[in-house]
């Protein structure tokens, strides 16, 4: 929840920022263009004891590290599993039908455990829980991820994703954590299976032979969550703390590259070979900290204003009352109400458009060297 | 390119210039395996007697045993000796007979007379607690501010009850350090026309005082400069504590009346200025001025990220350099982004000159 | 080490016997699927002022499905406030909102514990986002308001012998109920709001076969549908025509954005229906 980040700005600064971001084109405090991300440095494979790891540092000093560890776990057989008493018949029914496959894996959400740790906050703090739920939701939304964790009918991998924010949260940590998780998952390798069929699994000891969880030659990639905000008619990506403090609406949008789907030929024609087919996994509105900001007092109702002429204060009184609910230019007022549907639709559209920010971010992450 | 991902910077090679250089080179070349612990001999700078030695010291290093020197900040004298020993890691500075050690990076320590930009964090009974980036919160008593209505207005109980109408939590103000408490906390005052609540602009925090980077104490901390590309005049206020305020210059009514001359009687000036002193309503700032303010902010950030000092001269040069860079850049003069590589280019251009 | 003195049971784990669902077998075929129109929400019962000791309170019930064993939602909400913040807390120029959503241990098919688990905290965060837009916060400086919601029945298919499908869809239904009931309780407590908030859920469900395009239904019950591809829960302000909270989860290709738009519009339709009930209920209470 973004509002937890205590933003300490004066109403004058907030009004100035809001005016600056409402211009066309918006002038951001650090001069970036609306869809420009802050430069960041990324590396993977930093933790040799994990199956996959990544570390990302933003230019403002915030840093996150993600480690992925996997453990083999026995798949509990469900009491309603029709295939229990069939020797090998369960596999025939699976075929290419995704439907049956997902019902076989009942509690498959439990195969992924994601924890987020933010320094200075308890792990059951609502903001931390919101972040953890958002990130795990994106991962589990399509059900395809847990398919990769299946070893055979009786065994599966349980994946532990531990996300650590190293620096104290200066700005809303969601984009940082999401990019780091994406990279860590990209670099995750699971030992190569040497057993066959349904026997107890045993693996190749050679780590170099371990395949990637997301094979490089296939198109599927883990999801990434982008934070996007709107001020007036302007859509701004990768907002900094000051920009969030004046946002009208903030959305966290999770997208992923769709895996090769067999059968759906219609859409393939539209798509060019190198293009990405994105799919939308989840959208959540984030409570902007702008709602918790102190309001400015317009000069008309400011008792510390214009005491020079005592007579004028009498005249100002009726005006003062009228001005209370209206917006006065130059005076900051925390936003009330919600966002128009059209604005939210435009935000989502901007994220998903071909060649837009989501594509660029995924391309840039793709280019990171995996060790 | 919306997003640029760099590989992490490789660690900087260790520069060992404190070691007596002759032995270490030959040793490291010929040694096969193992680590050459070329420890320097215990430093006793016996050559310090007359000529000053400016260099980097660490806590515990003896600077000089000569009792003629007086010790300043960052040093101590162990009992039963007269050796001035450093207690910080930093550079030695000498002013006349005073030796002090200035740390490379430290929190701001207030001195009497400093101009600081601070943010109100707490409102207490008859005073405010202000964050000035120091180890302690500074305090601003209610008696130390200009009450609207003239300098001779008596402070009443209503003022104490309405204390939030003057400064509320989160407000930015510029003030001067009037005195220091024993524990190092500062007491501020805004009893001058040039101090007070800040508006019509943007705030930047520059961290790290002392050493090469950060805001340095100089002759002028606040000045007005001309913005380029059609912007108006821009006020820059560099607080010594590293907090900077950049805003649009607003003509005070006195200046307007006097046609730019700062005449007018004292009482008139008080009344004219105090009308807007505690206002949190911004005046209209036009687009060009906003752009130039953002550019200035970028220049300050670039100077700090590249370890250059931030004062009036560097800022003026940096700003003109940035405007020129934007002119020749293919994005046009509207491009004000100065992070990352462009900031490094700017710093290189400034140090090269 | 086998025990030879006794007759032992099988060595490994056993699976308990599965009995056929005779009661539901005949009904399942006849009442399978949704009987309501795609844009019809379930009937709601809403009443305020049920807890006299609280500043404001409300109780909401959604009707159960026609199929036996599928329960509805029962929610109880109490609002305490606005009350002054403790002395130690810093000055706050606006009201401090705290939400607390808790499933009763018996509310769902799988028993829940007494402490809030992450999913309940998540619901609390969503609720807070939804309500914060509606409350006029700066009229109440230095005050706090607590909103506590107990989920007495959590909208699940108890009799179904099928595996527990993703309970997110159930949570979305519960969230939309929470939003509506909290809004009623806030109005009962006399806290200034710019508008009433109501929650609604719309889902994208798979058609009868793989090839038919997915359809959008409002107020879904997961057991009535073959497969839910995506769903969204919306908190909507009807008079201002604004959305304070949007939670979408699913799997939607980017090329089918018009489906997303349709989904959101239907969510707003559901919210609008709920808000009508809400407004009627508040007016009845005043009358």
C-alpha cells in the first residue's frame, strides 16, 4: 500500500509538483520523459547456494536481492483423484487437455512460496502482505507456472522465492521487487531429471547440465509488474516518491509474455515473428499517498495571511467559507473520489500497447547476461 | 530508450598511495601466491613541525606531537601526552594555529550563522521541531518568527493555539541558526525578510557534507539567476545542511513599487512582505520556468553524484553547460534529463574546463 | 521392521473411501450452470444499525444459489469512530482509516485459524483503498476510524466433491460484499463521504466448448461455471461515476483488450445494482 510510505512534503511543494506534472508534456522533477525508467544496474547468479538469484540497484540507491530455492516434495494424492487406482491411465486422460491437468494438481498454489522482506516493517504488515500477494498473484494467475514444477505424478518441486529489499524503502518498492523477481526466475535452474516415469526422482549431479526453469529458446517468460500513475491526462511510468505523492490514480499492472499456444492459429497471423504477445495477468489499484497529504490553505481563508489591513479580513470571511470546498489554483488539496474509468482504461492500454513500455522492459530484461 | 539496464560497476582497484611506494611494487611483482601485507609503519609525521601536512588520516593516527598547535574538530589529545590525535577518518585542515580533521562524509553539524533549509516534523506547544539533516532536530521557537502584522505585533495566546497556521508539519522553511545547545542541537530563527516559508518551487536534498562533494559554506548561499530559454528569474537557496530550494523569483510588492529599488521604510516593508509570508498558495509558474527549475535540479544532482562541490559558481557554470548540452543534443533544448551518463558528461565538461 | 505378532494394515498411506454423491448426481445435471441472466446479480439483504454499541454497523447477505449446498455470503460490519487518536501518535491532518477483515473459522469449507492470514490482510488493504476515495478525510483531523468486518459465511460450494478451485474468485465476491457493507456502516456512523461506494464482480467464463468465445457474467459463483478465465472486482461511486478500487486477476491476451473493457463495464453494472440496494436500505433506515 503506497500510502504507508511516509511522504513529508509541504502543500506548496505538492501543488507545484502537481502543476508541473499536469502540463503537456509533463515536466517530471528529475527531467525524465513520461515513459522513461531510472537507470538501473542488474546482475544475476550472485548467490551460489540458490537455484537462481538476482540483484538490481536503482540509481537512487534502492537495492533488492531475490533468491530462489527449490525442494523436491511429494505430491499429496487427493482423495477425489480419479486416477489413483489406475496404473498408468491417468496420463492418457491428460492428453493436451489443460482442464484435466489443472484439476489433478489441486493445491498447486502451495507449490510456490513467496516472501517479501522490507527492512523496518513486520512481515505481516499490510503493505508487505499486499506486495507479496501482488507478486505471487502475477506468477500464479495463468496456472502455467506450476506446470513447470511438476516432476512426475507423485513428486513436484516446491519453489521458495525470497525477496529482500536491502535499502530502506525510499519509494514504493513494487517495480524494483518485480524486476528482480523476474530476473531471478529467468536465471533459475532446476537439476536435470535422470529418473523415468513415476519412480522416485533422482537427478544429475552436474549443475552445468541443469536446464533453466524458463528455457531460453522458448518464448515463455516470467511476469513483470509495472507501476504506472496518472496525473490529469498524463500517464507516467516508474514514478518516484514525490510523483506518487501527487498522483490521481496509481495502478500496478502485471503482464507476461504468452507461451506458445498450440491451436490458436488466428492470432498468430497478426503477430510478427519477433513481436511479443503480451497477456494481462493482474491489475490492482494502489492507494496513492496523495490521499494522506496535508491540504494547503488558500490565501482567502488563511488567518496568517494579510493581517496588514484589519478591515480586509472582515470582507474575506464569506469568501473563505465558499472557498473551502472549491479547488483554488496553486493550493494543494488531496484528491477525493476515485478515477474515471476512461483514465484507468487508458493506463492499461498504454502499458499493453505493442512496442510500448512493457515490451521495452521485457526486452531490456532479456538482454541481461545470465551467469 | 525508456529503460537502460547496466551491468554493475566493477569494484574500483585499490589505490595504495599511503604506503611507501618503493617496496610494495617490487614485492607484489615477485611474490608467488600469498598476500603481501604491506602494512605501513606506524605513522609518526615528524616532518609536521613547520610545514602543514594535508593528507588523509584515520582514527588513532597521531597528527603532531607539537604542543604549539591547537586542536579543533575531529581530534583529541590522549591523557598524559600532547599528541594531537585524529578521531575521525578524513582530511586534515589547518587554519592558522588550529588543526582539525574534516570527515569525508558526515551529517551536517550546525554552526551559528548558517543558513539552513529545514522541514517541520513536529509541532509542539510553543515551538516547532525542524529537520535540518543533522543528528538532532533543530528547534524554532514561536518567539523567533516574524508574526504577520508587523514586527512590533505582540505575541498572544491565540498565536499559540493557532500555531499551525504559521508552520504545519511538512512545511519547508529557510532560517538561520541563532545558537547551539550543549548537545549540538540548533536553535533557528526567521527574523528577517529573506527567511520564512518556501513556495513556488522544488526541493532537492543533497547528502554528504564535507570533503569533496556536497554543499559548501560559501559567501552567498541564496541568489537569483536568469533562467535560459525564456524562463524568468529563478531563486536558488543552498542550505548549508545540504537541502536546496529552487523556486521562481517572485517580486515583492516593495520591489515592484520602487521599480526594483529596495527603498521604502522599514515598517512599510514589513507589512508588505508579511502578507504572503505564511501563504501556502503557489503563484502561477509558467512552463518555461518549471522546465529550467527541473534542469537546475538535475544539475545539482549530477554535481553531487559525480563528487563535485555545490556552490554558486559551480552551479552557474553547470547550468550554462547543461543548457548548451541540451541545445546541441538531438532531443532539443526541452530535454532536461541529467541522470546517469549525461550527468557524467556534464561533470567531465566542468572539471575539464 | 514389520510386526509379525499382529495382523498389520497396509504399509503405506491409504486413501479414505470416496462415496458417490447420490444426492447431487440427479440435480447436478439439471441445475448445472447459471440460472440467472448474465447481467443479473444475486439478491441482497442489507440492514444498518444492527450493533447498537458501535458508532455504525451493517449486515449483508447474498442469497444462496439454487443448487443445494452452495452457500451465500454473510457479512457483518462495525464501524468505530471517528475517535481521537492516542496521544503518542503523530499529528494527522486527515482521518486515519484502519480496516480489519476476518473470516470466522467456520466460514469456509476449510477451517481458518484465529489469526489473520495474508489473504485476509490483503482484503483489508483492498477495502481501505476502496473506502479512502469516498471518505472526506480532511474534515476529521487527529481522528481515527476503525472498520471491522467479520465474514460469517464465505460463499463456497460446500457440497461439491470436486477439488477446491482457486479461492480467489470467492474472495472477490467477499470483497465486493465487504465494500458495500462497509459503505453502509460508514453512512450509519455519520462519517462524511463524497458518495456511496458499492462493490461488484464480473467474470470472464469459458463458453460451453473451447472454441466459443468467452462470455462475461456478473456476480459469478465459481461452481456454476466450467472455468473462469478472469474476474475483476470494482468499487464504484455511482453519482460521481468514478472507480476507487479495481482488482483484476486472470489470463487475458493483450490483443483482446475489448474483452477487458467489457469485463470492467460489467463490473460497474454489478456495482451499480449493489448501490441501488444500498441507497434503498439507507433511506429505509432513515424513514
